[in-house]
């Protein structure tokens, strides 16, 4: 089986019509300048030089901001660059991430023309009050409409949701996961909210209006959400923001994170906690006093079980 590689191209805040309470895309992506077709080509070429093509399944991904809200001319310039690599066989596919209120038939027609295979929607919550509180600028009705259109046009659908948004509860987040399952995404990303510098959320945090989740709280909620998606065989492609120089321990001088449940291996914390629950449940079913238990696991899961 070929190893999967993603070539990330960040378009921070390009075209984004809203300033979400938690968002500073240039900090999150580590990219301070806007993207151009020349820069995109250079990024792709640099990645391809270090990947052994015969062992790889490669995808170009446009992350950050709202790709389909970008001015159409720039969208086409960036997509045209990526599409050439698909046509010549160097890259298998293209994915974009965007907002649910920035999807329409004309947009999907454009993406199809340039060989885009996957569209990820930033959903964040199924609760319209929470979406408004976070200044998302769309409703869950927009999510349902966009998801249906994306699947109908033959794209792979992905969803991104958040836990720990202002005034959101565990019940809100569980209900969001259940609502997304009904929309039949192929994949999901789960992001615990981090307080990032130069955001409205940082102001609320410093004023005592917003209190972020602790790592323990975030793990407990994410465990429940992961089970909901896993039970429906929906691929969970990320849990927690990827660690970078900017997204790191708040104690680090270069970190843009002010507070929140940051951990460099957050997904492993969640999976280890799930293993612990599963092992304890098995032990409780034994009709005997247990002093010592031998656990046999697949080597691929050994690190999670040891941490559990």
C-alpha cells in the first residue's frame, strides 16, 4: 500500500468574509504573506523533490481561509498550477477547504474542471447560536445544503468541527457530531479550541469572559465524539491542530497560543484514553478478583496502550 502524502498550500484569510472569534489564520498556518501561483508551484516542486514517487500517493491541499471565496481569477490560477501536476501524473488529486456558505453550482463546476476530488467544509458547530457567538457568518442550514451539493456533484465530502467554542457544551458538541454523521462525510477533523494571539477570543480570555477547556476536559469530549464517527466508519483524519513553531506550548517564546488544551500529541492522548476505557471495561466483566492482567494488542497500537 502506497504511503499518503499531502502537499499543503496555505491561503490564509484570502477571500474569507468573516473574522471568526477564534481565528488568526496567518498565525495558525505560520504563513504571513498571501499566496500566488508562482509560490504555489515552488512549494509543490520542493515537496516533490523529497518524495519517492513510486511509493507515494500524493495530494495537493489548499488550506486556510476560504478557498472558494477567493476572487475567481486567483482561484483558477492556483488550481491550474495544481491541475498540471495531476495531468502529468506527479500528483493523484487536489483538495480544498472552505466555508459552507461559499459553495454553489458554479463553484463546484470550476473545481470539477480542475480535477479537485475532495472538499472540506469548516462546520465548527451544528448549533446556530454557537455559530453566531463565534461570528461564523453562516448557519447549519448552509452546512446541510453545501454538503448535499458536494456529494451530489461527486466530490468526497469532509467536515471540520470544534470543541470548546464560547458557550458550547459537551451536549452541543456531541449533537454536532451526530448531526454531521447524518450528512455522510467521508472524513472529519476535530479541533479543540486554542486561544490564539490577536483574536477576539484572546480579548475575551483576558477579560475573563471565556474559559478554555483543560486538556483533560478536551480529551474526555473528543473520546465521545471519536466513538460516534468511528461507529459509522467515518475516517477521522486529524484530532487537534498540527504542532508548528507558532502552534506550540504557550510557554514557548515563539508560540502564538495563549491558552487552551494544547498538546503536541493530542490525538494520542485521546486514543490512549479510549484504550484505557476499553481495557477497564473488559476487566470489569471478569467474574473474579483481578490482581494481574495480561493485555495482548496489535504492535501498531502498543504505544497507545502503554500510555493508557
